[in-house]
């Protein structure tokens, strides 16, 4: 056991440990050490000879990262839409493409001061409802999730942003816990087919946040049925890159005003708004 652990040596050692196990090992070593010390990149550059304390915690983080556990679950933090959110196993790690869903919704809401009632199905960590609540100051949100663990994580974030009086959480499936009139339905539902084999780091994420059924689009279709039945004015939803035709066909001969798809930054079809 060494008596002193110094920033520059620790960085080198973490990089060596991570090297054969994960890509971008030296960057990850920096990120883990920065999170452990609660410092930024500049501090790390300027303090290479400082001592690192509480090395046992850092070592336990590295052991977890070597097993490919996502960095975000280890440090309990994720950045989304330029904000920091709490995250833990039990809620999906927010994906950057979901920022586009938020932009699409904001484009559709012409009057940003209106007091619309939004419902989100599958709130997960809370990122969508929270970002929308921050942008639309008079809107009210009811958010549903089938997972109590996800709701617990969302609650932490809702409190962190001081939005407990505007975002209400309900446990249940799809729109079953909602009797209110909905102005705008939002969802980033699970939409991957059950049989699809995913990268190993995804095994840490809740499976009911990823898999949407045998084909993958089952939950989206159930939500579409609800939107038409309840005559909800707007429904914006993320989807898989190969689901555009299936959704278009599903709505063939149904009564609606408009169906517009949007793409992600890699130019894949990624979601739609139904009016
Ligand atoms: C893809 S994650 C999205 C989480 C978060 N909104 C985001 O964008 O990061 C899907 C979420 O839907 C929830 N979910 C799955 N099936 C559901 C159902 N039938 N009813 C309500 N929520 C469901 C999962 O627990 C998970 O939190």
C-alpha cells in the first residue's frame, strides 16, 4: 500500500487499467478522476502534483468501469440539454438525440406562455418533462412510468430543479392513470425489438426502458390508438430509425390532421409529431 497518491500518477494508472477494456481510456481516466475530486479539467491540469484522497472509492469506480458499467451510473450524473441530472441504475441514461424531441415540441408550441397540460409516458430520469417545464413556464405536467425506481429518480431531479409543483408523477402503464384532458402527449417509449442483441454496456440499463415488444413498435402503436381515441391535439414521440413506414401504415385510413417525421443528427428517422 502506498502512503500517497498523486494526481499525475493516478491518472496514468487508471489509464493503464482501462486501456484494454474500454475505448478512450485516457479521457475516461480524466473524467473519473475529475468526478472523484469534484474538479474541472483546468484544475486537473494545474494540480498534477496534488494528493488524491479517498482512493478506495476511486478504485471501486474503476473496477466497475472495467466491467463496462456506464460512467454515468458510476458517478450518478449525466449531462442533457446543457443541464446536469442525477442518474442511477433503474432509469435509462438520457441519449443526446432526445434533445431533438424537445426542440420539436418547442417548435410546435407557438405560445410559450400558454397553460397547456402535458402528459409524458415513460418519464425515466425526468429529462423531457423537466426541460419542457423549464422552457414553458405556465405548462403543467403529469408524468407516468411503469417503474417505481424510475419515478424515484425522476423525483430527485424534479426537486433539484424546483419543479415539484408543476410535474406530478404517477405509477402505471401508458395512459391508464390519466383521466384529465391532455393537450400534448410526449413520449420516448421503449422501441427496440425484444430479440435485438445490444452492446454489453446496455445490459446495465433497465430492460423495460429499451424493449418495446416482439416487433419493437407495440407501445408506440398503443399510444397512437390512445391519441386518436382521446382526440389529443399533439403527440410527439421518439422512435427507431426503421419505424417510419410501420407508423405511417398503421395510421393509414385513420382520421388525423398531420403526421410529420424528424431526423436525428446522423440523418436517421428518429421521431414524429401527430396532430
Ligand atoms: C426509453 S425510456 C425513456 C426515459 C426518459 N423519458 C428519457 O427520454 O430518457 C422509456 C421509459 O418508459 C417506461 N415504460 C416502459 N413501459 C411503460 C409503460 N407501459 N407505461 C409507462 N411507462 C413505461 C420505462 O420504465 C422507461 O422509464
